[in-house]
């Protein structure tokens, strides 16, 4: 018998072999990314002919091994858009200790989240709701009326919305923490290429605006919208006299071309699979249509959310509408926009700021009104069920209220005398977690993790609509695991092993908030948790890290009373006169 037949060496576990293959795939993707960068033109983009050739080559190769459309379409788009961290000065294969001894080492950027473990004292004007901000900016641009919104989140979705509206002819300017809409001509529907960023809400706002008039346009977006599925929207738009055509073959996302006839029906029923944001965009644009439109929401599962988010804005803007059961009829007519509309605070950010006293004890005070949306009410009740003293007080009005807006807001106060050590979410009413938006799943996960890290009792049931793979990844990053009964237990990793582990990349800004909140419940001897992509917060609240690093008592910037002195306007004078230098005297 040969020597190979007597080889008794233990075989490597298959999971290690698969892990090696995954690392090889990442190395090849990085090499592909670098080669694509060399193929970019002078504008920093890949020529359409080059990208088409690469796509056709990829689809031909995939067809030999798979019939999965996700592999031929979405995976290719992801490879084209994926970003890598800058290359360090030394190889990443070196041991962490060796890398730390090198004084010239350039490490990949990561945030170490380790706030002081002292009672929090946070008092600030809460940023206004991001969706409502863009809705009011859309109304101001479509009507050409002046308007001012502050304080705003000033995140990527708002910035992209402002740019798209200005491209259509609006007069919007960003100033510090607010947006100003100057009086201008009402928006038309020009045939342009509009970039909506990475927010579907921006796309649906502009889509609703174009539907009411004969028009054509092309919409482009970032990675998530390129991978999105707008097939339900494409099937619904013919009822509105429009057609949506995807530019990339076999794709259901952006870029897409829109063709509108401008001929609208008297009434239309919204199908259950159409995104709720499209209904909101249509209702906000309906006052500018040529004829009245009735939108029936009876078949849509999120009709309560649609009505709760849109009707207060339409009512405050003076829109002519009526509500009969689930049918909203909007008649065309001029709007009366307040100079400073009253908006609720942004609940997606506020719930984590209000949860800080639960983890650190202390008090949080946010100036603003709590939105009366189904998901926001569920988050409010969740915090109260876990022991947070939460209440909404009215703020006295120093000036008389003006009709249609400019009314005084409220004050949200959250107090906790002791830190959270018990978070049994399975004992809460099932409808409480079911009504929580799936994007807000990081909130209950982070609160349960805080209780478990403190050595208390915590369980985490299956969250409706949440991606449990993201939940598992987050728990592993903070040194926890969820057993078969849903109970959270600490893993065998020590604190030093967790600190030496690679940084965790948050799938969304809300997951980054969850890690920041969980870091407040870490072991006092630990160095905190590392976040590999802190820039993800530009999608929600870019100023969050400055506030977080100043805990336990951030000095929030407050608005200055009175009007600030304005600089004199600069004037450009165009003349045909030419300045002639004097003649030099002869010697």
C-alpha cells in the first residue's frame, strides 16, 4: 500500500475550508475593485459600453452554473458598487501585537465606543422628522412658497432631496442645521435625469409629482435602490396613466425611465403590495393635479400609517381633501404654507436618546412633539414597559399662535433612577413588538443586550419582519448569544478577546445606534465595542458622534434668540467700460 493510504492526519473541518474560500473571494473582489478604478474615465465613472460588456460576460458565465436571477443581476450590481477600506501600510495578515508595535502603522478606521459610565444629563432641541421635512420641502418647491425648517437632521436623504428639487428649479438652501425655501416659480416636470440618492422616499416624492402632468424623466439612485424591487410599482403605474421602464435588463430597481400621459383616473385603488411611500407621494402631489383624485387605501395593510403621516401635513398646508372611511379624495387648489411648520421630532433617533437613562440612569429632555404614528407609539410603550419614566409636557408659548403652523411644541422627558437589569421582551404583549417597524428592531435587541451584559435577565423572541441574521451578528459582536428558548447568555469570549476582535460593521444607522447604546452597559474594565463603519450615521444624523462623545452631559447647541445680523448682499456690476492704465512718462 502507498504512503498516502496510511495517512492518518485529521482532515480540516469543512467550515474552515469554506472560510478559506470566502477569504479568497474577498481578495478577488478587492482586486476586481482596483482594476475597475483603473478603468474609470476622467469623470470617475465606468463607460456604459464597458459596463455593458462586463455585465453580458458575467451573465453568460452565470448561465452555465446557475439559473438564479439574483446571481446574474443583484450580485453583479453589488460587485459594481461595493466599497473597500483604504489599504494600510502593512499587511493585514500580521498579528495584532506585531502591528501595534509598529509606530508607522496605518490601521483601518474604526470607532471605539466607550462612553463614561455615569448618569446621563441630556437636554437638546430634538431634530425634526426626516420624512416630514422632505414632505414640506416638496410642498414648498411645488407651490413656490417660502418656508423654513429647523433644526433638521441634515442627513444624506435630506441633502439628496434638496439637490433633486433644486435641479427641478426650486430655490432651496441649506444653512447650518436647517433648510430654507425661497419664493420661486412652482415646479414643472422637465425631462431630466434626477438622482434620488439612497432613499426610496425621495424617489416616490418625485414620482408623485411627475404623475399628474405629461412628462418624461429618468431616475437614478445608489446601491440599495439599484437592488430594490419596484416591480409592484411598475405594475400599478398604468392605472395612473404612466409607465416605468427599468434601464438595466432583468432588473427591478433603478435606474428607470418614467413616461406619464398626465391623464389620471377619477379614483384608483392602491394594491396591497405597493409601497406605502408611493401612496404618500401621490397624496402630497394631488393638490397640484389638474383634477380631483380619490385614493382608496382599504386593501393596503399600512393604511393607518399612511393616513397618520400624510393627513396632518395636508391639513396644516391647507389642502382641500376629505376622508371617508379609507378613501381620501384630494381636490386641486392653492396651498397656504406656514412660514415655519410644526413638525414632530425624528422618532428613529429619539428612541435611542430616550433609552440612554435606562442604561446609564439619569434624564433626557428633548424639545419637540412625539409623532402620533403607529410605530412611534409602539416604541413609546416599549420604553415605558421596560421601566422608563416617559412623559410629554407642553411648552409654554411666548407668542400668539399663527394659523396653520408656528405653534409651540412639547417637551419629551425620560427619567430612570436605576439601570436596566431585566428585559424580558417575551413577557410583553405580542402586538407591541408586532407594531414596531422592522427597521427599528435594533432597539429591543440593544435593550435586551444591555440587561444581559449587566448580568440580569433578558430574553429576545422572534421579531416580526426583522432579519434575524443581523440580530445574530450583532449579539456575537457584543459577546452574547441567543439560545433555543430565546434567552440571551454571555459567550465564552473574554473581555480582552472581544476588544481584540475585528470591528463590527453596522448594516444600517439604527444598528450603529444599537451598538452605541449597548456600549453604555459594557463592563467598566472593558474598552468598549469597535464600530468599523461610523460613517453610516450620515444616513440618519451626522452630528450624533459629537453628541455621543460628549456624554454624560453634552452641551447641545441651542438656537439663538432673535434674528442674527445678515451680511450685506454682494452685487455684481457688469459694464462694457475698460480700465486703461495711465501712460508712463517719457524719460
